């Protein structure tokens, strides 16, 4: 029988597990960068790098549009839940043609874990001004719906009908909402945040431009809200939110009615 967990896939021979994980890549992404079906360049260099040790219950995948480019166009980190479901810890689509902002590293090169461990403030200010959201090192590729379609095909191929995601930032959770995801945990927090940013909310007085990230626009902007939360306006990090989606179904959940990006 074909494996239905990350650990099971990781225990397969290399070429078999590579073929399975390659199903996660949206065909539109392959077309966009004119990649070969084998995901190698003209010199035979591998563009799909996978970290999937045998016996491990997680896998990391990085797809590059050209060898040795600083950032992948797609990065994914998947793991098994305790009951064998698929859990997406991180999924990133980068536009390699856009400017890079070093929010993921400090000036000395040490990692920031996308600003969740430490913050490169100057890089974050530049990213904010360029229209990016917290954690983004480059602008996205606007392919999330296609990525979800490919992901759900992968989920079905391993005999599941739902999967889980862990939004790293507030804006990620909102984007997932708007693409049909529901909450396992964190819905109350999301509503609390929305109330706090309402016109009479308790967070509004702190949108005082005391830092560039606490802008009055956060009242009606998902992106500016996310920056303010990342900056600590809520008094605690954005954490404890887990979401899920049933394959082929859209949940009708919104915690930000009327709020624009």
C-alpha cells in the first residue's frame, strides 16, 4: 500500500519520495520559470532540494528557478500530526525578480527566524515601505490558489481529505480564511484582534506612529495590522493559531469583515 504519512513517504527509496513530493509543486510555477519536468537545469543541476531523512516525520522542500540563487521560489515544511494527518508548518512562494529584504537575517548574518526570534528593524522598515507584510523577504508570486489546488491533489494521493496549517503571522491566518480554511484553535484570538482594531477598540490608541509599524491605517488594513502585531502592540506574539481545510470544500469564515488588505 502507498504510504499516507510523511514518515511513510520518507521511508521510501529516494526517487519514489521525490516523485511524491514533487506533486506539491503547482504546474503554473513550473511554467512561469520554464523549468524542466525533471526539475533540473540545462547542466543537470538539481533545482528541487529535499530534506527528508528516513525515519523522520517531517520534510523540507526548496525549489529554485536557477541553481545557487539565494532564495527558492517555493519553500515548504511539512510534518505529521500525532494522529498521522498532514500539517503544513511553513509554505512560501517568492518572486525572485523582486527586491530582497533581509528580514530573515541580522546584519551579521545570524538568522532571525523570519523576525520571530529577533528582528532586523532596518530591513523590516524597508519591507514595510515596499508593501510587504511581516516575514516576507520578497514579494509573493500570487499563486496561492494554484498552490492549494496542487496541495490538495497531493493530500488526496496520500489518502487524506483534510490538512492543517500553522499561520506564522496574523495576515497569513486571514489569507487562509479567505481561501476556505477554518480554525482548530485561535478563532477567538482573531476576533479579539479584530475588535481591538475597530474604531473604538483598545488597540487603536497605540496606533500612534511611535514606531513605523504602528500606523493608524491598521484600523482598516490587514497588512498594517499584521505589522503592528509583529511589533508587539498586542502585548504577546501571534501564536496558538492552527487551521484546517477539507479538500474541495470552502469554509465560510471571516474574522475581518470589511477590512481591506
